C-alpha cells in the first residue's frame, strides 16, 4: 500500500486519461494520493477529483511562481476551502527563484500570508522550494511554522537542511530524482533521514523516476521511488510502503 503525497492529476496532461491513470495507480498499489491545487485553474480541478474519489485528497494553496497574481480574494477562497473534509493541507507554497515572473519580495509576502493562514486554520503546509533554500528556512523560522508543520515537497537539499526542517516539525518527501543516477543529494538524504520523517511522491506529471525519466510521470510510478528508498535504506519495499503510508496518514490526519 502506497501513498503518493503530491500529484497534479489536475494538470492538462491528464485531461484525456484521468480515470485510466487513477486505475493504473490502484493496480500498482497506490491506495492514497493528495492532488495539489495551486492557482485559480488547478484548485477547482483538485477539489473535483478529490470529491469524486474516496481515496484521493486535496491540498490548496498558491504557487510562488504565480505569487504576483494572488489577490486577497484568492487567499479568502483558500481559507474557505480549508474547511472542506477532503482538504488536508495548505499549499503548495514557498519560493521559486528559477523563474522570474514574480519578484522575490512578492513571493516572500505571499508565502508568509499562507503560513499565517495555515496557522489560523490549524493545517499543515506543503513547501515548494527551487533555488531558495536559505530564504525558505529563514521564513519558516520567523513565522513559527513549526506550530503546524508540513512537507518539504520533492526535497533536493542537503542532509543538514533536512534535519533543520525535521526539527521544525516537517516531513521530508522524496520523488523521482532519488532514482536518478547522478542525484547525489537525494540519495544521501534517503540514507540519512529516519524513516519516521520520510514520505514518497511523484509530483506527476513532472520528474518521472528512472527508467521513465523525461516521460510523463504518473502516480503508479511512486512505486519506483519507494523501491529506490528501500534499496538505499536496506529495507524491504513492503517496509518502506507501510511506514511512508502510515507517516502520510498521520501527517494528513486521515483515518484508515
């Protein structure tokens, strides 16, 4: 039994075969998923998918790349949706310095607002980080994000920073990159971080694991991530599946 903690089944890439993709995931042993909505287009679709499938949950937030587009009305909408029984987290939120659509100061402001919202509604957060590790850790500390905790989604940083995040009540989620031959850091993190702090994800349709690298990713492939973690941890695939699923259920406060 696997829990893919971060999917974008609400992406255009799944428009033609959504139900078939969900079925393939079930056949691969993926019993649970969290579909993440992060703007005006993807949030309603995430809610629709979660409402239509018992085993799929939703997270709602605002992506840092689009921070410049977020209004107070959007923030109020996210707060309103947070009380929906299928919504289990606020996010993804964070900082992304790779793309230059939204200035860094705007991203930081929107990030802080979402952390404060999550604390208000008492929900965990999902963090998107691209080339912004130091600023993200600093803001999480300044905003006392440990009060709600969260997930470092598709974590790609060093072991030391992972431990800093764990100390702030965050889970470390590993995705497709842990299977890449040249991905030194994710492999080191997988070996170093205690299993009780680890989750697995695909971030589909992005970052497909080896041997599907470069193709459209899908939730069924989270099995490849779990298999790689098992190998690095010298555990069985079944042990990794059981522990990471239990971690996700506890984190998202889902009753089996």
